C-alpha cells in the first residue's frame, strides 16, 4: 500500500478552501443550508453539502476520489466549536 501525502500544507489548504468558499460558493449555498457542512475539493471547486463532515466528505470522494478536501460549517467561522460560547 502506498501512502499519499497531501500536496498542500494545512495552511495552503485552509487558504485555498476559504478563498473558494468566500468568492464562489458562499452566495450559492448559505441561504438554505445554514449550519450544514460543505466539503470542498480545493483543486476542482466541486463540493457536497450534508448534515455532518463524514457524509459530505464521503459524497465528494464518490465523485472525486483524489479530492483535497476543506470543510466548513455554512454560516459559521469553523466546523467545530470548543469550550463555552462566551466568557462571563
């Protein structure tokens, strides 16, 4: 079995994914999908939307097996949140 390494650093993947989302996809998907996950292939721009990260990623990989995937929760800054929502 051959181990494949991602062609981009984490930072490059994040930058490309965020740029694609903000410039091309956000206006298409945000209105009806708030809170769902979008998985984006940062090389082709293909994407899938689902309720969770695994489903969105699996659907994208079905059509684009070599996808380099960036995920974000639609309408939020990140996929997951850690800790409490605000400090008192």
